[in-house]
C-alpha cells in the first residue's frame, strides 16, 4: 500500500513566513503519521530547497505544458529520484495561503486552487483551509470564487473573528471554524554563530506596506522608530523575513537607517530565535510578529490589513498596534512604555498567558484534522 501523502498548498520558499508554515505543518504531520510523504507546489523553490526539508512535489509545473507532458511520460522510478509525484497520489491537501482570498489580492488565488482541485485525478481530494485571514469580499468575482472554494473544502479555519465573520457572510455552514495561527507552537532554532548585540530591538520591514499604504508615511515611521530606539540606546537592527523584497525598503531610508545591522537567514526557525532574543520588536511582517509574540516578546505593530490588529487582539495587546503611521506621538508613547521595566514585564506576562490559551486552540485544530486524515486513509486502505 502506498504511504499517506499530504500536500501543502499555498506556501513558498522565498518568504520566510510561508516557509515557516510549511515546516510547521510537515513537523506535525510527520509526528502524527510516521512515514508520511509531504508534497509542496512545484514553485516552492529549487530542488535543493525542497530537499532540505524532505519535500516532494508534483509534475503540475505552472505554465510549462512541455515540462508537464514530459514528466507524465517519464518512468515512475525516475520521477521518484527527482522527488516528483503524480498529483493523483495525494491523499489530502492542506492549504496554508496565509492571506490570499480577499479583495486585496483579487480572484486569482481562489480561481487557481479551485481549478487545481477540479482537475482529473484530484476530484476525490477535498482541501482543508488551514488558519488564515479572509476578506473583505466586496468584489463580486472574489466572493463568487471564494464561495466555490468553500463549497469544495472539507474544513475551513479562519484565523480571527473578522475573517470568521467575512466567511460566514459568504456562506455559513458546519465546516467553518476559528483557530489561531499554527506557527505559534513552532520551536525556534538557535544559531550561535550569529553575533547579536547584547541588547537590541528588532525592526522587521515589509514591502507590502509600500504597495498597500502610503510610501512616505511608512518610510517616516521607520526613520522615527530608528531614531527613537537609538536615543534609548536600544541598538536597532533589521531582521528580514523576505530578503529580496524588504531589503528594498531599507535602501530607501536615510543614512542612519541604511547603516544599522541587518540579519537574515535561510531558516525561518533561526529568525524566530533571533526575535526571541530581542528586547522588543517593531514589525510589519505578520509571521515575524507571531514569532516574537509567541515567545513573550512585546511588539509594536504596523500593518496593512485587518489580520494585524486581530493578531494583537489575540495576544491581548491591541493598543500596541499603530494604525496612523504619521502619529509619531503614539509611537513614542508605546516605546516609552516598553522601555519602562514594570510595564514591559507586565506586558510580557499578559502575552505569555495568551500564548498558552492559543496553543490549546491549535492543538484542538490539529486533532480534528488528524482524525479526518486518519479516517480518509483507513477508507482508502480498505
């Protein structure tokens, strides 16, 4: 009997947050189902990047008809050596898009996943949409395609209250759940070859803040954060979760922004370890903020969608989310609070109490999904 095969959809190797989700899912599945094969999309990265985590892929190469045709004709043993499977060998698809089904990203993601699941050989596979942000759905095409995807899905997990409400407004039903981001439980990985300052505050930029918000406001916000941290002798450093895109943000800052240290790593678990060593974090990358908060590190957040405020609400620190990037007085007030030992310790304790509760919710989610997978696998075996 062929081994259980789980496909992780909606992840890539270029973004450390997406890669962290893939690693977290793979670790959980391998613990619960020893011998499971983990499949990722062909655009996850290079063969070497997939092999690093023991990931396989399918021959569904996007936009490459000739490559797909050749792969279909190759002997199975050759495909196995290349780490390529026939997509009909997949037992369950776990979608971990993070934030893709909304007006802000358009109809493309929902259309792609629905078409993929309707291909020959996949029609008996029903995806599970893992915890992610959804909506808004004011665009009729986005709403229609997302509703189709919901009808095709086995279970759907909204990551926050706002996303849950958006989904239920589209199509309410018993398959819709709420569960927090599952990378909360991911353990950091130390790398002692990295020389960090004894005391530092981490700044995590995000190019999406330029795509979705006013460029000048975001640059001004980062500049003021750097100056304020330096005035408090907190040694600001940049930690990059998407080195290719976010380095562009740094390049446009004034001299004092371009001169501070920059840390990046090809393992997102190491990035989480770095954030856990920070005094606190000022960030705009969602999973970087999750990585810090899940270790009890207070954060000041600046985001471009509802998912950021909802995240801070989950950790009981919504007042540390800045909505107006031109409001420098609020930034200064929050930094002063975090620089006060009593306030800092109280804030960290509140966050850690939330972590315990959120991990329990994650565990309940995984148990439900694992029961579904086990049921499907047993039926297939019979």
